[in-house]
C-alpha cells in the first residue's frame, strides 16, 4: 500500500473524543487557566465582528439590487 492509494477522506477528518481531550489539555498547558476566558472573549468578539461585516455586505448588495429594480420601472 502506498501513500497515493490512501483515500484522502481518511487524512482529513474531525477529531474524535480522545483527540479533543488532547487538544484541550494542550490549550490549557499553553495558555493557562487565567488566559482561556480572555481567549474565548477575543474569539467571540472576532466572530461577532465578522457577522456584523457579513450582514453589512449583504444589506449593501440587497440595497443595490433594489435600486436597480426601481430604476428599471
């Protein structure tokens, strides 16, 4: 069996239960217990800003479509 014959789906998959535990342990060791809430806050703020920007772009596109429909009439 060569590397080329391995199905790519086996190489890219979501971590299972044990792997999540190892990831969690590594995060705790690297950042410490006090830094994790700050890290989570930062991630939440980033997600919120991304969603706000996404909604802004969506509303701009919808406004442009509505303006073109009004101009056609």
